[in-house]
C-alpha cells in the first residue's frame, strides 16, 4: 500500500500542520497558489521536508471559465514562481476547488505539469489517468460519508486499502479547515493510528 497526503491553498495554518506531519514522519505535498498567505521563507522551509505543488496564480473559482491564454498564465506563472522559490522542479498540480475539464488538462500539461490531483474521494486504487488523480479521504465532514465521522471513515478506508494489494491511500485537506474546526487532535489520532500499524508490522507501506 502506498500512502499519500496533500494539503491545499498555502495558508499560514500550513506551518502548524507541517509540524504535526514532521512529528509522525508523514510525507506530504503542499499545493500552493501564488496568492497565498505564506512568505517566501515559509515556502522554502516547507520545501525542505515536503514536496510543493502548483495551485494556480490567483486561485480562480473555476479554471474552466478562463480562456486559454489566461489559463496558461495562471498555471505557468505559478509553477515558475514556485520553482524560483524552492530551487526544485514543480511537477504536480491541484485543480482549485477540483474544477476542470479536458481543455484545462491540456493547458496543465502545456504549463509543464506531469500530474494533477482532483477532489474526488473514496478511491483506494492507483490513478488510471495521472491528470485525474483521485483521493481517498478529505479531512472534512462531507455528505459522501453518510453521517460517519470523517475520522472513522478514514480508518475504515485505510483498513480497506491495507487488505488490497497495490492499493493507494490518499488523505487530503485544508489546514485552515482542520485547525479552525478543532480537528487537529483527530488528525493526530489518525496519524498515530497508521504509524502504530506500521510499527507493529501489520502492513507494508510505501510512502
């Protein structure tokens, strides 16, 4: 089983979340728009321990509403800015609000990205299309959980993935939502749950 985590929007809350990820040695991708709250030194600090991904220049409500030229600028300028700050190649992108279509994918590729993450949840399988990468759990109480608390849903999906050869477990969220909604303790509980499972040698994990 492969385990991924990713975190969107590049807000100041990411710094607190990063400390929790470091504590439990959980790898992550931080998807950061150019219009973020983070100052350059914060982004550089995150890039030392985690991967950085693109999230557009101004975080438009819907990339599909932009013409090709403006869309390319949104994506390419963001990628170049992040590469300048981190000194690293930026290859991953996350669609703002999960909104995209085939035309957007085409421009994402043109802007130099090699894969892109959606906001689709519930998947424990590898992506069939790297530009339509699904996720497993959003750290937020969503209607798709049918009343099951997100932490319980996450544990359930983790156990499903654990029982399936070649599975992928992808946890994602927004640090602001987690911290402002008082969910940081539940997120830490989940990290402890999976790290204890790994330590007890009950599952082989590839980060």
